[in-house]
C-alpha cells in the first residue's frame, strides 16, 4: 500500500477512498511478556512472567484515508482493515 492508492474497507458495501498518509509501525508491538502455564486460581503478577513471545497481530500501520461517495471525509484506519483496489501508477 502506497500514498495515492485506491482502497476500501474489507467489509461488504464499503465506500472507496484514497490513501493520504501512512504512519508505519504505529500500533502494537512485536513481542510481549507473558505468563505461560499458569493454572486457574493462581495469583499472577509482574514477577510471574516466564516467557517473551510474539504478539498475535504484531506491529500495524495507521493509514489516513480520504473517503468518497456518501461518507465524504477522512479517517484513520489500521492497515489490516483495508484492501487495495488499484495502485497508483508511478511511471509518469
């Protein structure tokens, strides 16, 4: 995904919009401190951490989209929520 691409949300009947800005690595983290093997009823705290594992969704981008159609305006979305419809032609 690049600036100027035509995108839409991955949900049905979503409007189309243009990418205005991309903030790379804005949300999330690649790793997290986790407690593995804790049993139900055990008290866990910061000293209970026994593993550093990757997070489920990882690091995500924040994308500024200018929507067209009925919902005219701009909105920040996560990069995973968007589907690229057409890429901007760089050969001008």
